[in-house]
């Protein structure tokens, strides 16, 4: 069966007087129906740019400069803008970190759900509002009949994120992109939103592209994990494989940076951040972009970049250690 989403050779650049930042550099990724792909990597490595490129929401100075994004049998990069508009919100939903900034402050939250149904499904206002109430129930917003009439500022961050999920789900998309969707929420609310996503994923066979800094969230939710560094995918593997035996030195470093409890289970152990800093994408070092920070660096890593090669059990890694 073809993949639900298949990205091939995707490149997105940002041009400035400082040079060209290759925020997404020749990325290949696939997601199957109902599958959750976790995407991790340090700040600035290109995760959000990748998500926005899929939805064709990159604006100047950014530009998608190559590749293809096959989704439900069509290349999104070739679609006329009006068809793309119906893909957004209709077939692919997006939720991100700041629900408050995504919601319109002067429209009731219920109307914002209804509006999507009026635009994409041609429902009349009354029907659409009725459906909004049902969707509020689906995302477990208490007292939906009352809540639909409220405004964003009257809702907690957790409820605002549920409204965003209701909007994203209104037209039964097959793919939901969640970009740090629970990062700003406190731990209890975060757990509730993740539970909700898990339930929706099962009930609607929803595929999920889950972007998160939080490896704990990824470990709990993802089927497969892709690790991004300086615009490139450096490793991809089934979630258990990746956490049990990370292959790329960068992945290993990320996993070590998860704060864990020491043997007594009392105080959180020291956080092992990876040495060095994320490179400026306009000034990448030659060879493998990770080499200045890599504990396993070899001579040729400084001059040549490794390709992302297939390994055993559906894994991929871009590192000369495995050539
Ligand atoms: N509006 C912009 N103008 C110029 N460059 C940009 C812009 N947005 C992104 N970039 C470039 O793209 C790179 C990747 O940004 P992106 O927002 O995708 O990072 P991220 O992985 O989502 O980080 P975070 O974890 O902090 O959300 C940045 O490091 C920057 O070089
Ligand atoms: Mg981001």
C-alpha cells in the first residue's frame, strides 16, 4: 500500500544577507495511515519549517526549493493554491504550541469550529454550530453547549488546545501535525491532551506527525522516530529500537540529555547536554554537520557528509560509523 504521506528530497531555504540557511535539506520521510511519526531534534534544526513546508505555509524569505510531498496520491507541491487550501484543514490538521494566538479573540470558540465546516463542507451555520458542540464533546470539553459560546480568553490553556484539536478534526483529516502542541501546558494537562490524541488516533485512524523536544512524550506516543540535525534527518527507527540502541552519536547524545533519577530515586540526575552548540544553518561546517560536536568523529567526517543509509529492521542512519 502506498504511504499516506511520502516526502522525497524536500528542501526549504531561507535566504538572507548572511547567506542561505538550508532549514530542510533533502529530507525523505514517510508516514502510513494511522501511524505516529515522532520528530525530534534541538531548537533550530528545522522541525517547524518541515511541518510548515508540508502545508505550504512557508513565506519569504523562506522558499521550498525542491522535492515532492506525495499525500493521498497527489504531490502537494504541484497543487494549485485553491486545492491546497482544501487540503489544509480538510485533509491535514495542524495544532501548535500557542493556541491562544491561533484562536480569534473576537469570535466565539464554537463559531471558529463551525466556520471550518461552513467553508470546507458547506454546512449552514445552524448545522455547523450543532456539529461544533458534538466536536467539543469528542475532545472532552465539559459543558459543550455553554462552552461553544465562550471566547478564547475565557478558556484555560488546556481547553484552548482542545478547541484547536476540534478545529483540526472538524473535517476528519487523515493526518494531524502536532508541533510542540503540549509543550506550553503543565504536566497534568499535557498528559490529558496526549491521552486525547491517543484516543482520537485510534478512533479515527488518524496519522500523526508529532514534533516535540520532549523525548518522554515521543517515547510514549510514537511508532517511529526521526531525528533531525541541522536540516537533515540523521536517524530514523522504530521507537523501541531508537531508545534501546540509538545508532547516530547525535541521537545517543539526545537520549543522554534526558534528565533521569539517580539510583536512590531521589534527586534528578545531572542533565548531560550535548557539548557545543547547534550550528548556524547559514555557516554549516564542512563534512558532517555534527562533526564538531561528535564524540566519535573520524578524519573523513570533517570533509565528507554521510548519506542516510538503510540499516536492519527498517532503520536508517547517516553516519560513517555504519558504512
Ligand atoms: N522566518 C525565518 N527567517 C529566517 N530563517 C528562518 C525563519 N524561520 C526559520 N528559519 C531558519 O530555519 C531554521 C529552522 O527553524 P525551525 O523553526 O524549523 O526550528 P525548530 O526545529 O522548529 O526549532 P524549535 O525546536 O525551537 O521549535 C532556523 O534555525 C533558521 O535558520
Ligand atoms: Mg519549532
